[in-house]
């Protein structure tokens, strides 16, 4: 089983998402963030279940989708690094 590691960028992304949703509902915000985290936690047991990202960024980045968000990650040995959490409409610049 792989170790899941959240980067500081991914944590900032989650906080931004939470703050945005919280403008409408604190309960919905907490629930949604828990769901994203739960989706990402599945990578610990199946790190290759995501597909490679379509952008031409070196580093072997992969993604899994949750609702309208992309959970971007890379695998290094026994670690899965969650690099960022992006809305699908937002352009992915650099990781």
C-alpha cells in the first residue's frame, strides 16, 4: 500500500475550494472536502487507477476526477504525492 502525501499546494487548493463553497454553506463545504479527500485516499491502494494528464508536463503526472475537479498526483516509489486539486475549467499551468 502506498503512502499518500499532500503537498502544500494541494492543501492550499483544498482550502480555497472550501472557502468558496463555504460562502453558500459551511456544511456543504466540509462535506465536499471530505469527499475529495476520500477519493484521493483510494490512490493509496490503487495508485495507477488514474489516467495520465493530457497536458505535456514532465514528471509522470496522473489524475482522477471527482465531480468537476481534477486531483493531480504523481507516484514516486511507495509514495503518492497529491500535487494539486483543480476545477476542470481552470487551465493547468505548472505543478
